[in-house]
């Protein structure tokens, strides 16, 4: 966009969508940019569904990834830095007149920082919403390993649909797939309720993968990505009426 187009978009497209991702290991077969690529892919579909009412900002390609630092190439922001980057970007667009923001994160490690940011914006005159991707379609994730998640079935499926050129199929390999395989700290960290423990992904598995990415298909990915876009767009459409 040019600055003139942006000035017009303030009036015609009151919602800004900001994709945020991560630059972190995704096992032996997927690019480290996986979470950013998925965030951008879903954000583009959501923006298209909103038919001109939303404008798509460039992605923030780094996220909060200290739990992947045992793996070469991972680049992380501290939670405080990640929050400050988003504060500065939102503040920039606020000064130009935007008041509604939706952050789409492809990386679950950003969730806690985004949740804190959302609490801070309660005291402002802007609407700050954020959403994960896979978690909004968790009801559609079936027939997967007992332990699944990072670089596993669902995430690999999304990449096979959105960016198959970034998946090296012959290098996909299973990570931890059952609770029995996990160390005690890793097992405790998987509890959905009760006390919380965080562990590095090298504690889960030597390749840092949860689940079996070899079972993923592009067709599963299409279902997850398109449905996530439908649900997030429906939320955004309601937000626009606020
Ligand atoms: Zn990921």
C-alpha cells in the first residue's frame, strides 16, 4: 500500500489484522517460519472474507520461543519485547485513526503475552482482540496421536495446504506420540487443568516434535485452515459492528 491508500483504508477498513508468528524449530521436515506462514495464510483468508472492511498489516515474524532454544536456528523475543513490538505497532496505527485490532497468532507460545496485552488495552479507547489458529478448530482435530501438537499432525496438515513447498515430506519423522514416552516433567506440563509447569521442547522429545507429522494430509489442512478462517472472520464481522 501507499500512504494515500492507507489514509483511505482508515475510513473504509476500520479493522486492522496483524499476523504474528515465530521463528523456531519445527522438526526435521518443516521450515522454522511455519507459524508465521500459517498466521499470514489464515489472516489473508480472514481479510478476504471481510470484503474490504479489514486491512492486513505485515506480519511480525518473531515470537516468544524460549522453549525451543535448544534447537539450532530458533530466534526468540522475550515476552516483554514481543509485547512492546505490538504496543508500538498498534500505537502507530492508532495515531493514524484505527481503533480496532485483531492479532492472529500462529504460535501458541505468544498466547500468554497477548493475553496480558489485551488486559492492558481494557483501559484504552481501542478494541484489541487476538486469536490462535489451531485452537479455534480443535473440535475438528481427530484421528491423531495421544500426544500431538507442535510440528505434529494438525500443524503439518495446515502447511501441506498453505505452503507445501516448505514441507520436506521425506524428512518428516514422529516425535513423542504417547504419554508413556514422556519424562515426568514433560507429562506434568501436558496437564490441561490444575498446576502449571513449562518445559523446553527438548524435554518432550529429542527432535522437539509432538505427534506424527507423517499422518498429515493437505485435505485435513484445508478443513482446518478454511474453517479457522470462517470462524475468525465471523468473530471479526461481529467486532466490526461494535
Ligand atoms: Zn508451530
